């Protein structure tokens, strides 16, 4: 008795050969198997943050997860006590330390030589800017690094009203409630207007971006976090998509870009996939995180950090947007919950919480087609 399945394969492969298709090629096509192997991590550079030194346990986890990129500042002490962090010796020493640890330093987040003098327009700003330009050149020449994540939050940077709020299953999360800081006094700098910050930002960009463009360095502006109007008298300006577009228009250049910290953009009221696509050519670095607004307002005045799978953002749609625009830069999880048994000394950067985040992110990456 004839085997119907065998006869079908014989007939169909004969048909394929008759129209010039190799049998193996036809079978792969018929079975739906992709002919080309998908790029690792959807073509992106999966990375981890190291803001408190070269943490051996964190590095071990990264190696076991095949996460090869490091995001960090520059520790000048690795090159000697008298070396400045923007000098070539410091950058070479940091690069060597990361290579010895088995990882590659991909992005500088929190650059040296960019402080209150530049952001507030104080007397020493020209020296700071000069040192920043030296830093960029030395990074490119000695570190093979071409992305710097920075912000325009003078005096008060990242701010939370609580760093041990209770999240899902008792995990510890960071949260913010603007009503809790309304009565706080101004800082020693008094009232700092938005006009002042726009003026100092323009001064900085016009001095730095042309130099960055010459060497292929990319500056990636991080949103204000939280993205509220002001804190203790210090205004905030990187608080909306419109303001980011204004920043990008000050000096139009491929070197003038953004850090897509999607938690902040969501709390501004932005549609994340739409915003990713509209700002595609300016995205140099990604903070892949999730948040939940508790205020009912946009921009949000009260919110909580969440696990990657439970906030307001459609994370699959966000990842698909990065994939569709062809984003190939560094992407890292941010502000993960502190899970059971782990330390909350560095709230938002739990090692165990990061493991969950990386698994979730890589799963989304593998789903991209």
C-alpha cells in the first residue's frame, strides 16, 4: 500500500524542482523556517549599569546572561590619585579594568566636567566646558566610546520621595509624590528660572556639539526625573516631548541626541511607540523601564516604579518600535524593584531585580520578527 505522505512529498518536491527551486530551499520555505538567523538581541547592545564600581557579583550575573555591555562613569582613581577623570590616563585605566573584567564599556552615564557651573551659568563654566570637550576627545581616542548620557538637572538630580515603597509581592520600589515636597525650602541657589536653564543649555550645545560632530561623539540628553515643573526653586526644562524637540533644534546635528528613558517619557504623557518612531534618528541610548502613574495627571505628579511587566507602558510595542527603527545602540534596564533577600542600598539597582528584567527584555527581543 502506498504511503500518502511519501507520495505527497515526492510529487511536491518534483514540482518544486520543475520550477527551479532546490528541494531543501522549498522545504525550508514551506515549513516557515527563517532562512537568515535573527540578530542577537534584535540587533541591540544589551548592557548593564555599574554606578558603584566594578561589582564582581553583578559582572558574574552579566556573563552568565551573556550581557556584555557596561554603562558607567569614570573612576579616575584607577589611574592614580592626581589624575583627572577627563584625562586620557583615566579613560585608558577604566577601559582596561572593564576589559579585564570581561566586559566592554559602552556608554558613559554621568560624565565628569559637567556640573552646576555649566548648568547654572556660573564663573567656571568655560573651564568645565573645555574639560568636557577634552573628555569627549579622550573617550573617542582612548576608550573607543561614542555615547555620553547627560542631563540638565543642576543641584538636584534624580529625586524620589520614597525609596522603599512596597510593590508587587513585597518587593521594594521607588516612588514620587509631589505633594510631599511642596513645603521644602529653596536651595542655596534660590530661584532658578527656565529661561536661565534654556540659556545655559544653548551656550553648552553651541560650544560642544560642533566638537562632538568632528569626532563622531553622540550626546544623549536624559529627561528630568521626575519630570515636574521645579524642585526646591530649581526649574526643570527637559520635561516634555516638545521641549526635547526644542533642545534638538538648538544645534541640528547627528551628535545632538537623546536618551530614551521611556519611563520618564511615559510620565510626560507621551505615547511611547509613537515617540520612539518620531524621534528615531536622535535616539542614541535607551533606558528600558516601566512606571505607573498614580496621579491621573500628565505630566505625572505621583508615580511608582514597577516590574517591567506591570506598568503603564506596552513593553512589547516599545521593543517592536526600537526594532522597526533599526536601533542598534546600548539598551539597559533601569530602576528595577529590590526583590526578596537582596540589598536595597542602591534602590532601583538590585542585582536580583536586574535578573528578572534582563530575562523579560531578552524575551521581548527574541519575539521580534
